[in-house]
């Protein structure tokens, strides 16, 4: 039975990968992601397990294809926490470009880093945002209903004006992983005088969860 | 019948314009805006249509009197959207001083622009905030229940200290258009190192909608 | 009867003060704060009045022990308000280091003020945040269910990198007063180009209330 499930899931994934290359990939067949909302009952327990497997795999497969492993929240270094859930909203603390082996991108965009490097810093912040969100939903990324808001802070020299392009590095990563429907967010991109640890970018987010 | 409605609405509007010139204009007669909340049943279908017409007209008339035409959301230039609705909250993306013929107020307050010019930039950002909110409520501005929060970002030189006065340009516009009861908001005004496109001001908002 | 209540409350308070000096002070005895959530029925009216007295006193005692008197919201100086309540969320306006006798800490961290002085400025901002929240819940600080989010803005020179340590001054005060369970929040700490009135720190917050 496990094999049958895996085979079905494989078919689902192939379909997903094919569909992912088409424009408007999520709009065409609403039945394809049928249990996004809890109130929609699946047809049978087997049906449900197949679909849940496929759904989870969809986002996890995208992460794997991008070579991304989401971090878990670390020990808080002060009197705050990585995220707070209130109702069905999650407020995620500002994330810096922290990698498993330490902080990256220390310096200012427009002096120490190019716009493209700033985008990579923003992308790393966004990976950390997704890691915190994964923890907030107990590990099931399909319980992220919508990224509501992203604020991107760019530590830049005063005459740097491509602040929004830097934050596209975060917006692109979030949308690539979660898809347009869930991932596209409202956003503010702003240029800072400085940031904690002197990092080039910091990103915070609000998300709606199921 | 349409004529009768229009005539009644005209009377309503005249009354509104008269009242609008008085201090404390919304506090005096609670009965004047009786169907702000959905649970209050109107007395009859005709009564309702009159009141709804009048309410819509009240805000639209103020916009017309101020010579303001609210913009519609443009095509998003990246993987984000102008606003996201979650529950009865709308999170509006940071708005820059974009006019129909292009971006305005490129430069820094305290160097390229005076405080008063910064206020004009903030006012233009706020007009764009209202445009996004109008789209979020399907065109009916009376469905904006409350402006919950405004954050105003001022691209200023480091020794500029009238950051809050610049953002008054946004707060005043919002309150002038929506009235004190709906328009007055919690607020943060902060001075930035830089902003997207080098604009002088950016404004974001959260609103509660019906 | 009032005397008996006061005596019991005194015992409660002594217990609280003893417990407050221990690590992990709120984790040990869940029964000690039994009516945080309204749905938990107390055993009797007398029991309830004792507990409510004790709970209110717990936070107020901590404030007294810290020598803190929370301010009331002042008259708004422009078209905004100190806070807006929407649903069970309160959005508090950015608070500057305003003391009863005027604004303090005017200048930049890293030039005019040390990191430690910046922390004192952040602490004063946080006291003002708690004052606004107290007003938002009608004076009963036990109706603050959770500090959801804090954003700390530090007016610093461009090469100052201890932005997060400055904002610890706000996070520590909030947690010291409200306790870990209610007080610990999601957070962003960011370095600004400038701030209103030229103050060193500004802090805004979102809280969930009962």
C-alpha cells in the first residue's frame, strides 16, 4: 500500500512539475489542490492520504529542487521569540542573513555589496522567514494560507535607490517556494541607516495560517 | 424613482457639506451615518438605498472637493501585490509618491525638499493608499471601517528632525477624506537612510474593512 | 471582609515577590494564575475576587518595585491617535522617549549616546508603550493577553551595529513587567537615518488583548 501511495504521489508530482512550467499554473484546475481549506471533505481516507502526501510534497519538492533546507528556530538570544501566533496570523521576527555556519552579508549595499549580492542576502533572510513559519505551523508548510505582508529592510548607502530590487530577492524566493496564490504578499521595501550586526538586509513577515 | 433618489441624495450632500465645515463634525448626530455597521437594519429598502447612496457620496464628494481622483492598482512589477486582505484587515503595500504621469519627489527631505514639500509627497502617498484600499473593498469606500495603522517612511538627511511633521501630510489627507472616526489611525513616523527610486516619502497602512 | 481580602492578597503578593526572584518563575505552578483566560471558571466568587486582586496586583507590584508609573495617553498633536483596537489586537503608535517633564535622549546612538544609554531610551519608549496598552484595556493590565510584535527603531550612526542590543532595553522592560508568557514578543530591530524630534529610539507594538 505504501508503494501504491508513493506511485500515485509520483504521478502527482510529475503533473505538478509539468504544470509549474505553465503560466497561471494554479488557476487552471481547482480540483488539483482540493483540501487547502479544512472544511472540504475528501472523498475517502485513501484519497485524502494521497492528496495530503502530494500537497506536502509539492512545497517540499520545490525546496529540494532549489537545494534549500529550512532552518529551525534557534535559541532566542534575548527577551523575544522568533514568532508569535495570534488568531490565524503569525508575526515573524526580523530575520537576518544567518546561514548554518554563521551570519553572512555583513556590510552595506551600494558600497560593500552590489544590488545582486543584496538580493542574495534578501533571499537568505526569506529562507529563514520560511523556516520560522514552518515551525509556527508545526512542520506542515501547507498550513500556510497566505503570506500577508513582507517588510524588507536594506542597509544601504544614502544614494542607493534600488532598494525594491534588493527585496525582490526575498519576494521571489517566497513565491517560488509557496506559489503565486499563497506566496504573493503586500510589501514595503525601505532603506536603513544601519542594521543589527551590520548585515546588509533584514526581512520580517506576517502570514495567515490554517 | 431614480430622480427622487438623486434629489434626496442631493439634500443629504448639502447637509454633509455644511456639517463638514463645522468643528467636531461627526460627533454631533450619530443618527446621520446610521448604517456604518452591517447589523443595523435600515427601515425599508428605499431608506437603505438612499442612505447607501448618501454615504458613498459623502466620501466621494470630499474627494471631488479636494480635486483628488484615486488611482487603481497598477500591474505589479515584481512578486508582490498592492494589498492583501486577511479576515477583516487589509495590509497595503508601501506606496511611493506616484502620480498618473510618473514618480514625483525624488530626493531627500532636508536637502532636496523642504518639510512642506515632504508633506506634499506624503499626501500623494496617502492618496495612493486610499486608491489601494478602494480596490480592496470593491470600490465602496464606506466599507473602510477604520484606518488601523499608518507607517510613514521619510527619506531625510541625518540631522532632519521634523519627520513626524512630514507624515502629517499623509495623516491629514486620510482624515480629511474619511473623517475623524474612520480616518484617525495609530502611526509611526521614521526617518530612513534611503527609499526605493530615491523618493522622499513612502507610506504603508493597515485598515479594518466591513 | 475587605480586610480579609487584603490580607490574603498580601500573602499572594509575598508569594509572588518570592517567586519573582527565581528563574523560570511562571512555569512552575500553572494554578497560580488560573483565570488568565475568561473561560476558566473560578471556584467561588470569593475565590475569584481574591485571584483577580492578586493578578492585578502582580503586574502593578512589579511596576511599583521597578519605580515605574505608567503614563496616560496625551492629547494627540496631529491627526492620529495613540492606539487603535481592531478585533482583539491593539496597534500602538510609535513611542518616543518622552518623560513626564519632556522628551529625553535627543541625539544619535554611537555618537551622542552609548549603547547602554540607547537601552535606557528604549526602556523609556517601552514604558510609554505599556502606558498606551493600559489605556487600551481600560486600566486592567491583566487584559493584555500577549505582546505580539515590537519594532524598535534606533537613530544611530551608519557604522553602529549593536541595534538589537539597544532594543533589548525595550524587550527586557516589557518582559520584566508582564512576565515571559505574556511579555515575550516577535521583534524587529532596525537602524534609522533619523527619527522625530531627533530622538535616539522609537518603539511601536502590536498586542493581543482579552
